[in-house]
C-alpha cells in the first residue's frame, strides 16, 4: 500500500511539474498577436528597389543566424563548455577532476560509516552535478563580465569611426584598451582578420566563443552594414543604447524579483538544513531513514519531490527579458 501511494504521489508531482513548465503558450501567443497585430510601421522608401533588396538581405541574415543558433543548441561539446567557462583544460582533465571529487565523497561516506544508498546519494551529485554546476557558474560570470564592458567597447568603435579610422583599426583599439574578456575576444577577431578571415566568419567565431544576445546583435549590425551599406556609427550608437536599456531592464527585473528569489531560496534550503541539524543533535532519530528499507524509500521520494519543487520554483522566478 505504501509503495502504491508513493508511486501515485510521484506521478502527481511529475504531472504538476510538467503542467508548470508547459504553461499556456497558446494563450500567450494569441495575446502577443493581438498586441502586435494592430501596429503597422510605414517606412520611407519601402517600395524602392534598394529598400526591398536590403530587406531581403536582412531576412536572409536573420535566418542564417537562427539556423546557426539552433545547431549550436543541439551540439554542445564538453570542450565548448570549458571554453565558455574560460578554463584552459582538456575534457580528460575535467573528467579526472570529477572522478576525484566523487571518490573523495565516497571516502568521506565510508569514513563516517554511511549506508550504500547514502553514499550513492552523495557521490553522484558531487561527481556529476557539482562540476557541471561550476562550469555553468563560471560561464555565467564570464558572460556578465563581457556584457558589462561590451557597450563601452561599442562606444569606442563609434568614436573611432567618427574620427575617420577604418573599422579594422577601431576593432584593434578595442582589443588593446578594453579589459578581458571583451579585449581577448576582439583580439581573436582582429588576429583572424589579419590572416584572411572575413568579418562575417570572425563574428560567427566570436558568437561561438561568447554566445550572448549582445554579440548576436553586434554581428547582425556589422554584417548588414558590410553587405547593405549605411551609417555604421549611427547603427552602432543605436545598438549601444539598446544594450544599456537591456542592462537597466535586467537590473529592474532583478530588483522586482529579489523577494521571490529569497523566498524560494529559504523554502528550498529549509528541509536539508533541518535534516542536517536533526542529524547533528539526534542522530539515532534520523538514522532510520538510512538503515531501514522503508526509510530508504521515503528518502528517495523526498529527493524526487524536493527536486521537482525546486525546479518549479526556479521556473516561477525565472523571467525572460
């Protein structure tokens, strides 16, 4: 009976998580269509041949970028993840470090005379989950550092172009003057241009090394200006303004969602913290979860439900901007 109830509650928890993650996408699409349906933008010279050709070029570039991003999302190798995190190590070294962490966790569990289930519950997250979380953290920190200086780099390009310097020289100034990781990425771009790499290929390589929307916007502006012409300084000035507006919007969203994130962190960390405190004060009271079969089943169900609840709370406090 207990096993039947456990399976039923697990199915209900997974169903609730699926419903939370699925959302009402159809209704949101209808609302977006109703909002954007009544807005029409009339551009000057839209029927001219030059304007039509420029629109075709822009559409083709956007389609190419969408295909490139779709392929990149499907195929993300470990070596690429290490490059995104800014780590200059081989995948073999990463797996060796992960195995070392798992063995250290197993040694600690054996030294404290834990059961096989407890050893597995500790060793698997430490060996597989913790290293990947560290990679994600380092990647996020590197992208934030890049985004914080990227608008200033675009301003340097704008001022250089307005003063009469060619685009390649403006990129070299950014590579020299702006700190890493922006400087290193632009240095890679300029070094590639020296050996015959086209600007389009260099920008795609930059996006591969730093897959952020800001780099994608920059690549679109530069590629469109190269193929269709136009005022580069004005286009980049508008891009810098948009990037700073995005940064302000991110700060506003972070401020408005800070209370919800703090509540989710407290609720998510409360059960394991209470469990650890009870284990430290009354170990014989909680040892039944690790020594008895029914306690092991209850502990496994708690891990599943806690994971589902944490994912649901993360979905609720994550905002796209």
